[in-house]
């Protein structure tokens, strides 16, 4: 799979929650993009040079479009949120390993997304729904349930909110406990405390959990060694238990990373 | 018009003056998907130590105005893996190989230099200027006496010509250049990154786990050009100039200041095609100004 930097075009964009934007872009990268991979998005502001890594939410291979859903967190993402249909947008991709979807076949699956970790769950759900029994567990801050309708088409959806306004008050692990749910395999993306809790849960339950990590990145292609995750085994690149998230991740088997 | 883009450093001929800055290009593998390595004057590898180094905790990088800070801490697989995996990869291309060497003590550096003596590498770049490791690195590069000593020791053991990579974090760059020259270095490269710091005001925390990091990118270019100019006027050694080079125009500017060759660093992250584009852009400049030999512009700036 070849990586490249190209100028894509914004197809459409809209806000879907406070500070959360939903953007479709037209790019040939859509042909190869896998669930759990990401693209690096460059700003036009030349004082801000490094790209922003953003996970792929959905791919439309036929029309060569990618969907990204991101939270405005600083000046780069603020700039992106102003883009309108027809605007050009420089991207580098497709990056990262993606979720191992083949491992879900014939299994009862938990897809667990927390906050801005929810978007990559959508393409994953679409890819595995046919051959798996999918249980989608989404954790939000409040009643702004972005992407929950999209996701619930592909499995049984449960919701937790921090403020208790919808679903279970608490987090995604509380949903499992309150509803007595179980699964054979987990795929998850979200904040680090959530991923740590999932790693612990998976170990106790004796099931594999594939978790998507994030870290501050520079090159995005495995050259700079800026974004590493501590691994339990020696990594294949530097042989030091520091794996490159951008290239060897962002998806890891939870037991393989020290988080 | 036939363009001659060749340059020579310590008897080694390069097809053009465009190189990669150590640490920004791995051992070439990652960027070979974007850039034809055959087009480059040389690939300068990520620092290699005698044994694997795990580097610093994360976050290791952060963006700054017109640049970035890094504190990777020289994570590398060590000499054995490098020889087994990275050199054979690079040998597949028609480009020169310059290996960046790092260490915590003179003995560490010497071990790497000796280990590379029978390897098909063209030059060695000695990293005595990394600001992000607590032992070695910059400690050797901030004092002219230490720099003299380590240069002399390494030069005595090295089979390939050596380039001393200088730190900008000094009071007078010419003193350091002179020390390297006096100790027998074959060339110098500059500048390594400038020590900096960033604080996240919302979280009230350092942006980097290492607290400080090395600043690189276009933000540092004027400092780098000035130091290359000063060093070029202080010593006779050939200079590989770097620091924020993004375009062929930047590369030409460094050469006019006195650099024989140039290296592209952080801008590889911003434009993975940058090195190849700079090679083409230098040729365009030569045609535009009727320059037959690129070496004619080295140090050609006037008042």
C-alpha cells in the first residue's frame, strides 16, 4: 500500500456536536483506506507546519471519498473547521496499520468508542457487521451523541454519558456491567484511561482487545520516532520496546503495550 | 547547457549537494516511498550507537511557530541491526551513505566508528551536538577542548572521512569549527537544533516530557545561515549546511553563505517530496543564472 501526499477537495462539512466536525473529502486515498487507519492533514497557515493526524471515520471507495470526524482542539483544527465544499486540503495517507477486521469473523464483538475515539468505529462496524455479532458501546460526555445513529445501523448500540443524561451514567465499562454483556473480542478507541480500563477488563475476561493509541506525531511515516508506545516485547524497528504508533500502530493488541 | 551539480567533500564525490539531515529520514526506507533515493547526493542516517538506545519518554515532539521541538533522545537499534538491515537497504541505491554516529562516551563513539570500518559507507558524521541526551551528545560539542579531543580520537580510528556535526548552542561557532579543523576533521556540518522549550498554558505543563528539546524548521534558518557563513570564514573545511531548508532557494542561500552541501531536515515531515524537489530546483537556478558548476556558488555571497 503506497503512501502519498496529495491535495484533496472538501466535499462537504458540518458541525455535529459542540466543537465536533464531520467532513467528507474527495481523495484517491479512499480506494485503499482501511478502518482504523488515519490521514495527516496539513494546515494552510505556514506558521503551523506539522500535519494533524486524524482517524478515518468512513470510506466511500466507489466515489473516492473519505470521512473524518474531529474535535477542534487548537489552531490547526480551528482552521479545518472553517473549510467549505470545494476548498482544497492537503493530506498524507493512508497511515497506520488499521484494525485487524479478519479476527472478528464469527465472533461476538464489542466495539467501544469514547469521545473523539468514536469515529473510527464506524468504518470498522460496517466492515465486520456481516460476519460478526456486533455490540457497539459508545461513551459520551453528555447528550450530544454524535455518530450514534450512524453506528446503530450496524449492531446493538449502548450508550454511556458522563453526566447521565442518556443511557448509563459513567463510562463504557459501566455499560458492560449494568447490562451483563459479554463478547469474544474487543476493538476500542478513546482516551487513555478508558483504554487502560479495557485492557484490564480484557485480561480478566480472557479475551483479546485491539486498542487504537494516539501520541504527538511529526512525520507520520515512521522516520522521526516521535510517536512511540511502550511495548512489552522488543519492537522490530529499534529493538528497544518502543514501537512507532504511526507505522506499527495505531492499533495494538492491548497486552502488547504498556499503557 | 550541461549542468555540473557534482560536489566533492574530503575526496568523496556527490552527484549533487542535497542530503538528508540526520534523524529526519530514518535510514531512508520510510521516505523511499515518496522520493527516489537515487536522486540524492547522500542519505545521512539517523544516529547509530554501539548498542540499542530506547530514547526519551513521550511526548517527544511538539509544534512551534514555523518549526518544531523534538526530544527523541536518539532511539536507535544499535550498530549490529544497522549493519545487517539498513546498510544493505541503502546500498540498493546510487547515492552516498553517511552514517551519523552517537555515543555516551568517547569509547562508545570509537566502537561504532571501528565497527563501520569495513562497511560500505562513504563518510561518518559524528553527533557531538544532540541536545536531548544527558550523557555524551552535546557535552562534547560545547567546549572546544572536548571537541578537539574527541575529534582527534575518532579521526585516529576512522577508516572513512569524518564530519563533525556542530551545535549552535555555543557562544562562538568559529571556535568550535576551528577546534574540529585543528583536530583533523575532514568536514563539519551545522547546525544541529537550537535548545528550546514550550509550555502548554492550559495544562500548565511542559509540552515535551524532556522539558527541553531541539528547535528545527524554517524558524531557525537565519541563525543557521549566519553560523554557516561565520564557520566558512573561519576554517577551510568543507561545510554541510542545514537548518530549516524547505526549498531550493534555501539550499542556494546556504551554499552562497559557504556550504559545500546542504541537508533537508524537518521539512521532510512537511513535504516528503522536498529533497527531490530541491535537487530539481537547484538545476533550475543554475539554468536561470547560467551557472555551469554548482561549486562556483559556494561562498559566493558579496557585500
